[in-house]
């Protein structure tokens, strides 16, 4: 076992010391937050500059209107007619006329605009008034500001949709869709990239003829497993670095643009109106992030790692068997077909079935069959997979990789010592049957 | 004690038998040549000894012990199909291979340094193998075979692919290793190396061992009691005791004859009889070369 450890170390160091590893490990996580950062930046910029609209107001009632991130309120001193004239000459968004009104029945508040204002804008302004009037009423009832503030409670209702089958589905399926898609695609890429690396490594050992020197010191099976595990650890390391870098950078970027992670947001009890306004403006981004952060990340991460390892081992062993049988990557093509098919099926099903209907029959079975489960389960993982399905899928995955490793080991031990032979499936079968 | 004893080793594949009841006895501290035409089964038995593949039946013992995984560190193996990791540096490569053979990191380091110094290539430590010339890589390969000081060294076609300079270097090393106590088994086609180096040989043909023994024994067994005589003037030997196999003209008007003794007589008898009929200039027992024995046996087999 000491020797298998040596091989794992060697394989690990070989890959990690390569420049390509360093580049891929650092560049990929930069791209992701860079895109998010860019999007946030653009939307923030447009909020700040282009969209901040000026509303002039003629106030006969002394209502205090706080600026929002959408509007700046500028008092106009003079009559309404003067104001209208001035407004017509200006490029500003609107003119708000606030007559004296009764707190119980505010009437006559009018917004003049040159273009039809959106319902949102009107609603927002109405909310402003409502909040102001409510505060004024409270004060009139001798309720002081402290009490007023303490009455405000933030309630986040999580929306859950109950489908006909009685299955619950969080209504923000956009995020879950995204996670399923990202997880599935990432899995697909990882299996292919690292599987191909196993194959390449083995072909290299075979063509450089070093393999017989090595197998005179270790069992062929040890060499194969050492290689597979060594590369798996490289994959895991890369994945972990990505996760850490990406989350650090993502939060860094969000922090820089002033979008606080929701935990802090919850603590901000100050200026509820402002917060409400801000929330309204940033609602898309923030509720998205909020939703994302409230997901069971540890659970998803654990499953990703489990299915990554399982899927990688299942396919890695097959890639190893192919590598051992051929003398060049070109020759490997003919054996790639049966390996690629289940991967492609699960990849395509990810979009055709799994993400659309995570609990459909096809999706369920694809996520249980070991050859398709790594990708299929990633697609479903956010959507509350029943425990029995998860357990069955995991057990089958473990059984699956023990099986493929066994089959691959039998082909490998013969294949690596055979160079220059014309190999087809019949020959592989013969090798498989051959005694030690 | 014998360095290696194989008894009834048999290996069958689906369509053919690679080894059929092969027995071998390799004396300790000797150089043992494993001969045979291509496809005879030499590499198969070597792989079985190295535990790369398993025999179907038969037993092998090394220094009196039944073959087991601990023997990996006892054996140094240079396969016919050999190579190194191209992208690895010489030092790392040797260190890795030595550790796989069971050496500790520190032991491996010090021994590799000794060997690199010995071959005057200490400055190669940080060179990648792909940057070495073929001859340089061969030296590294040889070091990797012997750096763990194996008691049994198995070289499969060691001279194929080695340039003459390295072949000579390796020949010297082989002799020195033997002097230090190692036993060397090598398979080869090159009969002159067998002639020069080997103490004992085994000949394998068509999966079977057809000949084994010390070089002297083998030659004695296959000598034909023929003598090469250089003489002046023709002669006629009477009687059924001798037969004249061949006669040809040599330099200075001499003749060269091959005379075979049919009986049990000693060379002295022949000389005595010869000097009565001709003027003898030289007299030499004709001992078959390994190459002749090899060809005769292998051809004889295939004629059956």
C-alpha cells in the first residue's frame, strides 16, 4: 500500500506542477465572478447615473419625502402653474403636486409626467406617501419613534408551490435550475477532462515503454488505482480552489458594489423606508442572492463531491482500460463511443428532462442508474430529492465503480504489456477472460 | 545455494502455450544466458520471475525462498521494452523508481548520487529525460535497474538498442556486479556475448527448455570429436577409426583438414597416427561455438 501511495504522490505532483494546471485553476474562477461583477456593475451604474430621476414637487402640506435610489425630490417654491411651466422647459421626470390633505383621506395628490410613468414608479411613490402618513398618524397618537421602529418586523415568506402530486417545489426554481445546470455541466466537464487525462497518462506510459519497468515493482492494479486516485485528488484540489476563490471573489465583488450579503442586511433595521426602496430596486439581485444563500450549500457540495468521485471513478476506470489497450490517442477513438454515450445521454437529458421536470420518471431513473447518475443527480439535487432515491443512487454508484474498476483492472493488466497489437472488442474480451 | 530454481513452469494462453514445463537452475554468482529464438517464451518466463504475470503451474524459488512480493526488491529488471518518463527529471525519476523498489528516500538519494558519479553524469540530476540523448537515457535506465543493489539482475536483451560504447560499459558493469556477488540472468540473441560472458546457459525453443548447463558442459556435450589439422601434403587415414570430414587449401601451400574421431581414442592417438602420414603444422580440437549449437538445435527442432 506504501507503493500505491508513492504512485498517487507522483501523479499528483506531475499534474499540479504543470503550468496548465495553474492557469486553469486560477483563470476559471476569475471568469465567473468577473461576469457577475460586470453585470452588477452595469446595473449599478445605470441606476446611479441614468435612472436617477428628478421629481419637482409643489408642497402645500409639508410632507417629508426622502430621496430614493430611483428618485430625487426637489421642492419648487411657487404656484403650481409656475411649476408646470418650469417643468415643461426642463428635462426632468416629473412634477408632484401635493395639496393640503386630511391624514385620514389624502386626496388630490397628482403626478405630472411627460411620458407615462410605470406602475412600479407610481406604486413606489404611493408607498412613500403611505409610509409618511402612517408615521405622522402614529406621532399624532403620541407613539414615539423608538416604539415605531420596534413595531417594524421583517418577515421573509418563502414561497413553496405544491404541485398536484403533492410534491413541494420552491417557487424560485430559477436558482435551482441554475445550480442543477451548473452542477451537471461541471460534472460532465470534470469527468471528461480528468478521464481523458487518465487515458493519456496511461498511453504515455505505454508508448514510452516505462510501464514494464514500473510493473516489475508494483502490481498493475496498484499502478492503475494510483493513477486514478492521484488524478482524482488533483481534480478535488482544483475544484476546492475554484470554490474558495469563486466565493471569495464573488463576495468581494458584491461587497465592493455595496450589495451586502443578506445576513448583514437583516441586521440593518435602520430607515425602513430607505431599506424598502433599496430592496425594491435591488430586489432581483438581492432576492436571488438571498435565495442562493439560503440553499443547503453543504448538502449540495457534499453531493457534488460524492458524485464527482463516484462518476469519476466509474468512468476513470473505463478510460484507464481504453488507455491500456491502445498505442495512441487516435486509436482510442474507437473505444470512446460506449463511454461517451451514457455521458452524452445524461448531459442531453439534463436539459430535456431533468431540469424541466426533476421528479419525472425519466429524471428519477437517470439519477439512479450509476452511469448517468453523476450528471442527472446534480441536475436534481436542488429540488428536494427523496432520501430513498438518493441512497439507492449512491449505493448503486459505489457498486458501479467497484464493477468497472474490476473489469478495467482485468483488461489493464494485459493491455499495458501488449504494444503493437490490433485491438478490437473481441480482443478486449479475451484479455478480460485471461488468467493472471 | 541456487539463485533461482524453476520447476515445471507452465503458462498457457487461449491459443497457445507460452511455456511448457520449464525447469531452470541458475547458480549463484554466475552469469546465466537465456537463449532462444523470438517467441520461444524467454520474455514470458522473465515476466513470471518478475511477478508481472503469474504462471499457471510450476514453482519458482529465489535464493531458496518461494517467489513472493518481497523479491521485488531483490531483483533488478531491465525489460526488453524499456523506457523512462520523458517529462520527469533524471533525479526525480531515479528516486521514484528506487522508492517503488522499496528503498527509503534517503537510501535512494545517496545511492543514486554514487551511481551518477560513477557514470560521470552527476550534472544530469535536473535534466528532463526527453532532453537526454538516447545513449544518456540508456545509462539512466541501467542505473535504475541496479541502483537498489539487487542480488538477482535480469536483463532482457540488454544490448539491443544500446550503442557499442554503452554496451561495453554495461558489460563491464555486469562483470563487476558479478564479482560483488550478484547473479545475472540475461536473454540475448547475440552469441558472441554469450560466448564472452556466460557461465551457464539455457536454450528455450517453442516453449520448452531443450538445453541447460554450464558453458563447458554444453560444449562438451555437443562437441563432435573433430580436430582441425594444418599440414603439408595430402594424406590418407586408413581404418574406420577416423573419417576425413573436410579438406581445403590453406596459406603457404598448407592444407587444412577436419578429421573426426569415431572411436573413444584420445587426441594423442590421432596426432601419433597423423605424423606418420603427413607433416603436421597445427592441431586444434574443434569446439562448437554457442552459435553453432544454437542454430543446430533450433533448426533440428523445427525439422522434426
